[in-house]
C-alpha cells in the first residue's frame, strides 16, 4: 500500500488532462413507441407460430381410416401351420419354422416375450401366468423336441414331424 501511494505522489498532476464529469443523459418518456414495437414483435411471433402449426397440420393425412379389427392369434397360427404342412421342407427347417409359429402364438395369446426367450424361459413365464400344468408340460416337451432337431442336429423320422404338427395344432386349439 505504501508503494502505491509513493507512485501516485511522484506523478505530476496536469490540470489540462482532468475534465469535469458529464451530466447524465436525459431520456424522454415516450412509451408509445415502445408499445408499438412490442405489439409488432408479438404479431410477428404469433404469425410464425400460426404458420408452423398450419404447416404441421397440413402434413397429417386428413383421410378417415377404417378401423382394422385384428385377427385372433389362433387363426393366424393355424393358417401358418397349414401353410407349413402343405409345403415341403427338410426336417431342420420344418422344426425351426413350427417352433417359431408356436412361439409367435404364445407371444400374442399370453403376452409372453416368447420370441426372445429360451424354452426354459417360456415355461417359467407360463408358470407365472398360471397356465394349466398339463399344457405347460406338453409345450415344454414340444419345444425340447424341436430344440433337439435345431441345436443337436437330431435326425427325426417323418412320423415325428407329423407328431409335431399334431401337437402344435392341439396346443393352439386347447388354448385359444
């Protein structure tokens, strides 16, 4: 602090360099122009919002769509099984497709994420949904047999494929 005061005292003061303080500027109180500017800005913002809404509503289709009644899951599954039965596949593809059809049916009928679950996971979900134990047991056996063909490369006889089809149809008819 002493150092700063010594510096200030050593500099010569020039009376020519010091000027008096200017008085504050006077502002006129004409608020009418501010009101006009505010209203003008509100009209512009409102117009932009109105144009945006009009453009957004224009993109939406204005046609009336008839309500589509979804088909029951058992009808869809039975149709897919009939198509699978009428076509000829090798045993691996047949078991893969019939398993997928039943998984889709379970997903739609019982609201179980069967397409994303393993066989054990499907059985656990079916137990939580309190489905009849005999149905759960037959479903488990069905999926185990399909899994043997899909993953263990078991070569079943054609009679076993017919049995899978009968089991699948019976499962759907019992649970619809």
